[in-house]
C-alpha cells in the first residue's frame, strides 16, 4: 500500500509534462524534439498512473456522486456546444434592429437602391492607421455597403506600413477613403453615409442633369438662404451630382437644350405670352416641367395649365389634422399618396403644404395623369376670402376632403413633329413631355424643407422628372434634435400631472406621515 503512494505524484507529473510540451509547441511553432519528448513522457506517466490506480479509478467512477457529476459535465458541455453553434450561426446569418429615432445606424433606402443598381465593381480603399480611433466606424459603414451589394468591395491600408499604396494613389493624409469605378475615382474624408453615397453617385452617373429655375416674376430664389428662399433645395440637388441654374426666361431665346427639368417656383406675377410659348415648346419636345402655384399668385398660369388638363381652383385648404403636428389649420397635411406612380409608390412620410390650393386632374393612368398627393378627410376647401366662420366645416359652402394638392400628366409628343417631313416614317416615334403641378411652393422653402417628408418629396418629384428613378427614395436624415409636438390637450395633461397632481400627492403623503408620527409620540 505504501509502495502505491510513491506513485501518487504520477498524475500531476503527467499533466505537467504534457502541458509543458504544449507550451513548447506554442512558443516554437513546430513539433520539435523537446515538445515531442515532453508530450511522450507525460503520456507514459499518465498510462502508468491509470494502470497502478485502476481499481481506485474504477471505484471512483462507479460512485453515485461521480455519475451525477459526469452527467452535469455532459449537460454543461452540450450547453456550451449549443451556445457555440448559435454564435457561429449569428455571424453567418445576422439580423440587426435599429431602434434609434432616425435609423442613424441603418443605411437609407436611397443608398440601398443605388447599391443594388451597380452594374460594375466599385473598389474602395480606406487609408487608416491601425490604431486610428475612427477606423472601426468606417469599417462598420463599409461593411453595411458591402452587405447590400456584392459589387461593392473594400479594403483597409495602413499608410505607415504600406507607403507604396499611399504614393500610388496620391493620398496625402490619414482617414481618407478612395472610391474607384472604372477609370473614375472620388475621395471621402469622413465616416459619413451621405458623403459616401454622394461620391458613389458622382462615380456612376454618366450624365450631369441641369435643373433650370425660372426667375423674373417673384419666384423663389435658389441663391437665397432666407426662410422664403430655395437655397437648401439647390444644395440638396448639387449633393446628388446635379447642376442648378437660374433662367431669366424673358430674355432667353428658348429653354436651353441641356435642361433636364424646368421649375416654376411660386411666381407672383403672370408670365408674358412669349414666355409661356417657350415653355410650351419645351414640353412639346419632350421636356419636363414642375409648376408650383400658390393661392392668389400668377392667375394667368391657371388658364395656361388648364390647357394640359389641370384644374386649379382659387381656394384655400383648411386642415385641422395639422394642429396635431403643431402647425396651424392653414397648413394641410398630406397623408394619402397614389401607389401606382413611381414618385409616390413607396413614399409614406407626411408632408406639409403651408397655405395651399387644390390641384386636380382627370385621372387616366394610360395617359400618365394622376392625383399624386391628397390631404385627409378632416380637411376642406374655402373659396374666396377666408373668414372666421370658415374655421368650422360647413357642408353648404365648403368642399370636403380628401383634397388633391399635387397632380401630374404626360404630354404625348410625336418626334416627327420636330423633323423635316422627308424624314418621317409611316409611324412617327412617340416621346413624352411631363408636367407636374403643386398647389404650394412654400413647402420646399428653406423654412419648411426639412419638415417631415418635404425634402424627400420635393427631390423625388424632381428626380422623377429628370428620369433619375434610382434617386427616388427616402434619404438619410442627419442626426439632431427631435422635437416633441403636443396638442393643446396633451400639453394640459402634462402640466397637470407634473406641476399639480404629483407634487400635491407627495405633499399630502408627507403631511400624513408627519401627523401619524407626532400622534404616536
């Protein structure tokens, strides 16, 4: 029995020898003589230990406590195995949920749409130091882009470790990302989805579209940053790789040939007949025009647009639903959109039109005529001068909603009309001009453009007219303050709860506790 005790250290020695062999292999990186010798000696010692102490080991294994411990170990191993499988599957089949207010950690639908439209590979090289603080943010952003398109490929280069690549691409600073598409390239300097997507747009766009805004009759100014200006619209269009120009139509020979879209933004006085003839000639050659006509402004445009089938009534729209959003009742809220038209098919954001008139057209989908956007059934129209009595709906004098504030039509044009007759075939080729009309121009002004879905709706209309359908989407919202709009009733509830009810209950409870303690004493 005493001789058996002499071999007791064999168990610990065998484990120590095998551990030392494993450490030697880990350090040297190869199964050398030392590692093999230590592992072999440890294995021999372990076999000898099992042989000598076999009866004791057998008795230990057959104990009830050992069986329970063995079962527990097996269950723990199975549990760890399941956790491991879930971890592996979560890496391959992952799903993310973004619960932030503006989905700031999710790519916008516009970016995803652009990525899915890629026809050729986009190579992205991010020049970041390995210890750069913002490297992980850019890696996460580029990974999201690559997730949505197999044609978007990226890699990181450390300028300090690979100076040759830095010189090759002419990179002179850290935290720089290079995008290559064919023989074109763009550089981005920050971890911003908006800037990355805008650079991607510049690469894939083969043609720069030009938007002309008519001036000379009190229209909204595209170079103005005042509340009534269109400076933000211009900036938004330029970010999408478009050009925006003024057009003094009265002095122009015609609408320029490079015009993708002609915009008439809230004129205050009527156009001359010669100017209207130039617009008509542009549309009948397949041109696209957007008219934004405010109540009471440029009455001659009403007759002109009626020639295309539009009905613009000299009215105002009153909408009590707008008060729920913190606006006044003269700011109708558009909540209904035509789901058969590309501009509004996937659009679900509310839009606000301050002091708007109704715009209607006889709907004929085959001819491209649609009422695109309508107010709710809580709205109504007031014709003529607005009075205090018009603040309440009167079925005898008011028109009940929903009320259309945006309409569109297509103008069929024969290409043969613009060719010499000798060139005309038996059947001339058909092209289409497009005319889109809104009953308000202030919704796209600097003051209201960033309100709810106004910006996206304005840009979607313009991009559709310019045949840039890939840009029709909801864009990424910049992170910022999110104001909470309360109705008058909700404001009173918050006031009474926080200022009156809760403090008074606490005061009564405190007085009651103090009185009971004094009475007990």
